[in-house]
């Protein structure tokens, strides 16, 4: 989700709870996870730091606790101006911390709704989790959120009109969730949404291959493709590559990974992103490993 959507949706929580005085802290918590936009240069320079990227370490439960504490410290150091709240008592500090953390967790919830997911339980595991109802950022909600803020700043809308925004926001999430449930009931495997809410990708694992096809509601199936998991090379390539930071980074960014022989090398890649079937995330969609490497070697050849 975009920053405007995160900020506005967090505002709804505190207004609905009857505590608008804590709203600035909720908004702070809702936007601070996206500070990881500035971390990507770390993973670009060192693949071992692949978790330091957008949708990475700050989008975890451990990151929520850590950055909420940092945000609380900043609030405490610089004071709380214009909110009518003094962070001078244990109870006041605790309530501000809970407000920041609530906004942060709501940010994680919204990002959990979208592909490719977020690594909620890192550092225990870098596995990404997603409800899979949005194909990454929602262009519709971005437009609605930006539009509401523009109308508010120009005086056309008042803050009381946020309930109109709330109805559109909630209704669209429920609409996309209904489509996801429909697709999950209709097809086995993974169902991946596209920006057109009625257009989906279906990915199914069948033996040693992946099958991918497009489905457009109400019933048009097209573009079926089959990707062998290992073509011309032993599937031990995946186990042998676990020690490579470049491979772990590729796997982290990918929907699924296949391997194929390419001359004197093995090419590992995510077909969805490599073939631009899906554009997000655009980074690290393939990796080439020379067969003469000591950590792979001729044992990787299919025999």
C-alpha cells in the first residue's frame, strides 16, 4: 500500500475508537515501516543483506517492536506538540507506545493483503506471508487516498467526510477478498491477482513442473505455460545453492524459482518476473551460476 493509504486507514482506527488525540502517533506508526525504501542500497551492495529492502526487515513483528520503541524515543525527546498529551508519566508513555505500535501493526496487516507478501516472523524465517488479494500496491486505493487528501487540502472535503473514504476503503478490500475466495475455491494451487480485479494468474505444481495460466472472469482460461523445475540440470542445484547469498536473495524476491542448463552455466530464475508477466518486485529475477564453481560442479548436471 502507499503512504497516503496507510496514514488515512490508521486514522480510521483512532477515530472509530474515540481517541483522536492519539491519532498523530498512530499515523507515525503507520508510515515508519516504509523507511526501508532507504535501505535497498544495502542489499544492492551485499546480497547477504537481502532482507534490508522494501518489504523486508521493517515489515516484521520484530521490526514493529524495535521501530516502535525508536519512534517512542523520538517522540519523547522532541516532545508532543499540539496534541494535548504529555509523555511524562509511565501511563502516558505506555499509551503513546501502544498507539505507535497499533498503527505499525495495521500497516503490516494491509501489506499482508498484497503479493508478494512480507516476512512477518524474521529472523526466525524469511518466508513471506500474504493473503494474496492485491497484486502489490493497490492503484485504486492509491487514487482514492490521494484524491481524498487533495479534496481535504483544497477545502472541498472536511475531515468528517473520512467516513465516506472508510466506506470505499473497506468495501474495496471486501470486494477483492471475495474474488480471492472465489478463485481459491475454483482452482487448486496459488491464485495471484492482477491489477484488473477480474484477471488472475493460476500457478499449480504438478510433479516436476509448474503450470501457469491466466483466468479472466467469468470463465476464460488462456496462455497456459509449463515450466520444468529443473531442465538439463539436477534439482540438487537448489540445495547446493543455499550457501550462495545471491540465490537466497533471488528466492526471497521470487514467486517461484526454476533452473535450466545454459551452456556452461546454470540459470536460476523466476519466470513470472523474468518474463515480465508480473512486474513487481522488479529486482533480481535471475541468477547465472557457472558449472565450474566448486560449490556446484559437474554433479549438478542431469544424468
